[in-house]
C-alpha cells in the first residue's frame, strides 16, 4: 500500500508541475454576438486506474488552491 501511495504522489507532483493547456479566448463584441466553443487540444481519456486517481487528486488540489 505504501508503494502505491508513493507512486501516486510522485505522479501528482509531476502533473501539478506541468500546468494546464492554454485555451484560446474568443473576443465578444456585442450582446448578441456569436460565441464559438473553446476547444482543448489534448483530450485523452485515462484508462489506467492509477491515472484516474491521479487526475481526481490533481483536480481536488487545484480547487483547494483556488479557494485559499
């Protein structure tokens, strides 16, 4: 169990250091202007259980950092 936790913590630190991919912002010029959808280029779905756990932990830690 200890090795499993160490492996997850190492991957979380690596993922937190990477940062998020930049999203292109669309400039709006009026109230009824057309809005385009923002696309994230790197959209891979994790299939490994460890990757799913790491993604969840990173998401929670980033949300906690926003609240502080």
